[in-house]
């Protein structure tokens, strides 16, 4: 492995968040979807905290905004129900 521990941690948190977002998308009931969305939010928060610790608060804010798809957004929100 050539990545430093910080980059490995960040990649693992992003992978876990993506897994939870996919679980939310596939959830058979609203309660399960809400739980998976909450876990995805927690992984985003943890990743943003890691970025803040290693790169500073401005980088952390930019990271979170990129992760949720836009400037000024602070949470991924609840996934829409499955079609």
C-alpha cells in the first residue's frame, strides 16, 4: 500500500458512505431507508472531521459540499422512495 493512513481512512469512510446510500436506495421500507441515510450522513460527518483535522476547516467545508453535490448544502437528505 502506498497511500498514507489519512488517505486510506478517507477512502474507507467514503466507501462505507456509498454502501449506506445504496442500501437506502434499495430499502424496502421507509424506516430502513431513514436508518441507512442516517448512517451515510454519519460517515460523511466522520470524513469531513478527518479532512478538517488534516487539511483545515475550509477544506472540510469544501469536501462536505462536494460530497452532497453543491455549495451551501450541509446534509444529503432523505433518499427518495424506490420507484
